[in-house]
C-alpha cells in the first residue's frame, strides 16, 4: 500500500532521467516485514531496456544500537534492482517475488 508519493530534488539520481528531480514512492511495509521495516521507498527509472528501481530499505530500530543506527541513518540500505523486458514479461508475480527476495536480503 502506498503511504506517500513525493517529488524530490536529487541531482545525483535525477540525471538518470535527465532531470534534477525524482518521484519517490513510499510504501507501508507488507505484513511479513512490519516488525522489521519502518518503510520502503522506491524510485522508478524506466528506460528502453526495461526498468531500474532504487529501493531505500529502512529497518526498524531495535535496542540501543538500533536507536543509534536510526539517528545516524545507518539503518537504511540503498539497493538497485533491474528488470529487462524479458523479466517483466514473466508478470507481476515474478517481479513481486524478486522484490521480496531482495528485501529479505537487506532486513
């Protein structure tokens, strides 16, 4: 479920789409990640070969070390994942499985 969508100034990642801004989609963590994630943010970069996604995986703080990690933003992982046209042709379930597998690796 989408929690929020924002347009953000991002000259680093905006260059991919030729602009200094990106549209960031913030999602409520799916039920299997509710105790592990604060949020999941995704920026989509469509291109002629398929689509590239930049995932910001924000883990929940646990204990004192988790509070420090949260304060210093070290509780976040940035992960790129690409899907070419052949992979996209496998359908929504394939893409969802790949996203879940990627998130599992970073929580």
